[in-house]
């Protein structure tokens, strides 16, 4: 099939590449010439395992191309995916300026009947109807607007796209439903029930519901871990104890320094805004717990270290989770800001996230280092913030020697064994574990 993707950000790039890899002809469009130039020469602007190879392969096979020319892309495609940003406004509402602009531009170039405009961006209920109105004002041709939300998680996006647990198609007409089923059929070959068809507005809300449900699991575990801390109970065992109940399940129950990223904070806020007339207390609580949770690593540091002004603190991990260079809404931003305001000297290290973090915080008191050991040398305390694999089993004896007293470790991801840490001589604390 002939496909256009509007927006070469994270979602557009991964979706376009994977759809091309199925043998379709895909044209990805962006308004940023720098991004297009880089992509055409095989340079990927984000860190996502496996993506670079797949982009290069599909460019070479001439199934995937990147362009600034939206007209060419729309004219040559049967399905046009909108995958532009829907960032959060100050009041929590989703900012739909880019998506409406993209819809207007696409509408201008619709040259034949029956094109499908499929919205992949995460948008509030009934945005599809607005997109339809915008395009109607630009063309007399017959077209269809569908909602095809994406459920990719950063760091494992290629696998998520190629082996999806479900594909949601929000279609108000049979024609768009059939066409989109045809496109996604290769992923549903083994299990036809993977493709779930529903109305467009239901699909839009399904995406928000998925992220809000996942975020609420994380906030619930974070809250229970704080209660576990009061009583000396162990959240790891609690997770096993509740996760073995099929209705709860073991996945996505890891407490941590609070959720971040470009999706959960934005989408839970947008859903709360959208549902403000019903007083969405559950969603508000999920967000409030997350604000509190982001303070936990700092508070634990103060407890073990005492006065922190003038001390050297190492922050291990800046990206909002492992396997991504994305630092948007990362709990490390809150933490480092707090450390700066308390007059500490800060060493940081992250395998991928440092360039992006520097763009947000370039304070003189932050020293960006080359390795975990460089970062730790001479510091009084370590706060582990991201669960990168390379942080799982470092040389703790070496770390102990490199650190200055009182050698505090705050493990915000529960990566390390408390007993072993204390035996070596560290003053150690983690999240919800004795
Ligand atoms: C999330 C969803 O998982 C995807 O399904 C969705 O498609 C995506 O948002 C999106 O809307 O685009 P992502 O933001 O990449 O994906 O990251 P997650 O793996 O969901 O993690 C989100 C946050 O929750 C991270 O800060 C992570 O550290 C935290 N988390 C996650 C926990 O603290 N504990 C857990 O058990 C799981």
C-alpha cells in the first residue's frame, strides 16, 4: 500500500519504518529540514534500539523516504497518518495546534476520493470530528478520518510495533475499517482478535485510558512503597504477593522515583482536563502522588546524609527510564534542580541521556562525566535514578573506595541488594524495602 506519515518524531519515525518494513511504500514528511536531511542520510535523531538499522535497510530497499514535500506525500498515498506532537498546555489540556495545522495542510493536497487520514497522535475524544471539519473546508473529495492510536513504549518500540498485543482501529465507516485492517493484517495473522475495531471517539479515549491505567498502577505502587517504608515491609515481596493474582498481574508494578516521559504525565493531565466536569479525582490523585514521589529520593538522601550543602552528590541516570535518551519529565530533572538549590556539587552520568539533559539544565554546578566510576569518584552520596543494565552490577568494592564518607546510596529503582550494600559498608536506602 502507499502510505504517508506526517511528523518524523518518535511515533512517526518508528511507525513509518515498521510499516515500510512490511513491504509498503512509505513517505515520511516533516517541516524541519534538518531532521529530513539527517534521516535521508541514515542519521537517526533519537536513540531507539534497532531503529537505525531498520531505517537504513528500508531506505536502501526504496520503500522508505523522507521529504519536506507534503503535497507529493499526500497525492501519492492512500492512507495518511498524522503523527505530530500534542504537547501539554499549562492548564493540562492537550495542545492541538500542530495536529489541526497538519490536517489543514493535508486537506489542501487531497487530489482523489477515498483517502484515509488516520490519527496516530494521542488526542482528546472528538478530535477526529474536528479534523474532519478542518479537512472538509479544504477539499471537495471524499475522505475518511480514523483514529489509530499507538501503544509503543520507548526503548522497545520496534518490538512493540512488530509484535503488538493489540491494534486499535477507531473507524466510523466500513471503508476505512477494511483498508486499515488490510494494512495491519500481517500483525494479526496469528491471532485475528488482536485487531480491535471500535468507533473513532472510543478509540481516542482508549489510548488515554491505557496510559492512565498504567500510570495509576505505578502511582499506587509508589504510594504503597511509602507505607511499606513506615513499617519496614518489603515492596518487592508485596509485588510478588499481589502480582500472582491474575486480576492484578506482575507487570508494571515497580516502584521508583515517579513516572516521567513524554506520555504519562501529559496524557493523564489531558484526560483529567477533558473529564473536568465529572471531577476526575482518580486521575488527579495519580498526578499528585507522582509529584510527591519525585521528592522521595531527595528526602531519603537528606535523612541519611544530614546537611547536604557543599557535599558532592552523584546522580546515576538522567533519562526517564532505561534504553532511551529521552529526558522529558524525567524525575532526575526535579532531583538535580533540588540539589542545585541546596548548594551541592553534582556529578552526573547517563549512557545516552546526557546531551538532552544538558539542553534542559546546563548549570555550572553539574559535572557531566564519562563513566559511572568517573561520576562517583570523590562523592559523598550516589542517587541511582534510571535502571540502565550497566548500572545493575558495577564493582561495588571499587565504588566504596572511590567515595568519600559517609558513602550514602539511595537506590530509587531497587536495583541493588540492601543486605549486600550494607555489608560492604554503604549507608543504603531504596524504595519501600527494609
Ligand atoms: C508509555 C506506555 O507504556 C506505552 O504503551 C505508550 O504507547 C506510550 O507511553 C505512549 O503513549 O506513547 P513510555 O512513556 O515509553 O510508554 O514508557 P513506560 O515504559 O510506560 O514508562 C513510563 C514511566 O513509568 C517511566 O518513567 C517508568 O520509569 C515508569 N514506570 C514504569 C515505573 O516507575 N514502574 C513501572 O513498573 C513501570
